C-alpha cells in the first residue's frame, strides 16, 4: 500500500513539571498564567509518526489539535518535530473524549488517512478513552498501550507489543487502525531551531467545531475538584518487633 497518510492527535495541557493548583471555587484546575505544553504521551505519538515516515511506512503526517486558539502553539511544536500539515479544530468548549473522537473521525474521513496515532491518555483528564472510542466509531482495528509498533513489508498490518497488567502482549493489527502510545514506545526528539523556523511556514488549517456537524454536548458534569489529603508524617521504630506492633495497631494485619 503506497502513500499512506497518518493523523497524530496532540493536546495542549498544563506542563508536567508544573505544580497543579485547584481553583478557589473548586470547579477545576487553575490554568491561567500557567506554563502549558504538549501532552507527553502525544509527544511520543508524534515521534512515532515521524519515525514511521522516516522508515517509509507513511509519507504524510497530519497533526490535529482540538481546543482554544493557543492550541496552535502545540501544533507548531508537532510541525517542528516533523509533521507535514496541521489542523486546528477551534473551540473554547470543554471537550470530553467522545466528542474528541467524533471530531477526529470527521478529519480521518476528510483526509482519507490509514493510521491514527494518539497518546494513550492526557495527563490532565487521565481518561484513556479517545483512541478506543475513535476505533469504535471508525469500526477499525486498534492497538492500545503500544510499547512497540512494527509494520510488515506489505504495509497491510502491524505487529504491536502492548503493555498489559500481566506483562507484554503481542498482537497483529490490520490496517486501517488506531494506535495509542505508551511511555516506553520511544524517546521524543527535541525540535531544533531550524525546524522550529520551518514549522512557521508549514500549512495550518483552522476549522470550527460547530462546523463539523457533531454533537459535543457534555455527558459528565464536574461537581468538585479537590487536592488529595496531605500525607501523615512517618514514624521511626527501634526494631522489627516494634514495627510489627505498630502495623497491627494500624490494622494492616
């Protein structure tokens, strides 16, 4: 199969190194005046797409992001990493995984892509649902929690090593397919300055979510967001007997 195209979905989230603060009204996480960056799992997805292009498996990469205008910064990062074109689906609405999957389905059908690569989850919502829902909507194969992806010479199927609770599972996935990337799939490259400059000239298409003809009505309402309880301080014990006694008092056995 020649000339395969791929979509990689990228999300703008609070930077992983930032200490999260809860809004005073406990309605969510504070994002104003906070450093934002590409979701780390989406960086891995972008890197994988670029590597597949370097291997000759695919020849065109579309980076897609759904969110406010600032999401274009995240798309430019994906372009600097090696994506060819970007599509920004602009919205200020809070998009749940099902709504995101519906929007991505529209882009997959519009651009006639063969492969969709996404991070296994975003570090803000931690839902781990979009890739699976997209595969369901497209009625295509899925390779989730991928720590290794290899394509056969015919480019009609891929061997995926999945990280599961019991260890590693290897499956064969026929194309078209959706892949969700786990942490150990690769080490994302840094965008070099020349590539950052080139990215500014690469095409970026802007669409409105309302123009896609999909229902993005939220199915879930957040009642309250709270910080986890602070951990109690530790206790020093003199010996094993005292340790066992303390554990028994706390009801551990």
